[in-house]
C-alpha cells in the first residue's frame, strides 16, 4: 500500500512538473507593480508603442531630476526613441519595488552602448550602466499619471568619456 501511494505521489508530482506553465493573474505582484513592469518592458525595453499608450493617462507627465521633460504619450514616445537611437541595445531592469497607496517606487538599472547621438553628444561606442529611482503616481483607472525619475546624468556622461570642466574663477 505504501508503495502504491508513493508511486501515485511521484506520478502526480511529475505530471504537475511537466505541465506547461499557465498564466495566472496572481504573480506575487500588485496591479500597480504589474503596470510599472509593463511600462518598463513595453516602453523602454521593446518600444511597443501601442501597449505603452494604453498604460498612460491623458495627463501623463515625466519629470527628470525635478524638471518636466515630457507631457503626454506622444512626447514620451519621442523621448524614448531618442534614448533608443543613442543606445540601441539599452535595457532597463527593475531591481526593487516599494509601494504605498497610489505610488509605486522602482529602483532600476539602465545599461547600453552609446552607438548614436545622445542629445548634443556624439556617439562614443562606450558602454554605460546607471542606477536610478522612478516614482510612479497611478490613478483610479490603474494608469500612470506621473513619473518622477532621478539618476545621476553626470555619471552617465562620464562613463561615455565626457567630463565636467569647472568654470575659471578670477
């Protein structure tokens, strides 16, 4: 009897282990975290613009280091494309999450090789890796209203070979 029970348990375990995984609505993440992860993947990692548009509210604003750089999905698309032209192999990885109410905070790492113009800077062919934080404000419709992103732009430029020249003081 013990042998039959053991065999049945083994068969059941093997059967469950060999089944193809099924998508589940519960992945251990909150709906807000899922939204932000989808934003990072569809916007920054794959440039899936139709999906990106679905994630943003009509009032979407992106601030970088306290300065508004984007208002609306059309400007965000152009903004992301500028980064993707400068860093065609760019990837953004979300490293950690924190969430409180209608805010999701994501610590992330950006990596890429500068193979195209980056703003006013010529391509250097150098790799860069920068960490930062984005605070996402979500609305009642589970869309992103606002994104406040903070990272060290000077550190990014230094990795590309640029330097800050101090002013001459008299």
